[in-house]
């Protein structure tokens, strides 16, 4: 069985687009492959996390990785945008 890893970065402002992309992958996935979806998130509600986890199936797993934007992601901010 092949393993397919997919990663998204999202927050509550982008969760609709992320869940739409995940649903499209789920609907069109190779039945002989196992999918691991990783969502790196900051500022996401528990309700949205629950909805994402409802997409889990036998060979399709959603992994939520919570990050704190003020700590883990601070080094990646663009400070000076012209």
C-alpha cells in the first residue's frame, strides 16, 4: 500500500478552502493508498477541528498540529512589506 502525505496550513479564516481541498482529495483518492493529511494550524476553533476530524476514514487520517502564531510562526513573518 502506498502512503500519500499531504500538508496544509490554515486558521479559521482559511478553513473553508482547506476543507474543500481535503474533501476533493478524499473523493478522488486512490483506493489502494493510505493518506495522512497534516494541518498546521493557529487560531482554529474546536468546532472546526471537530468537523475536520469527521473526515477520517480507515485509510484517510487527518492530523491536526496546533501552533502558536506568536511563538512557532513568528520567525516566518514578513516584517517590512513595501
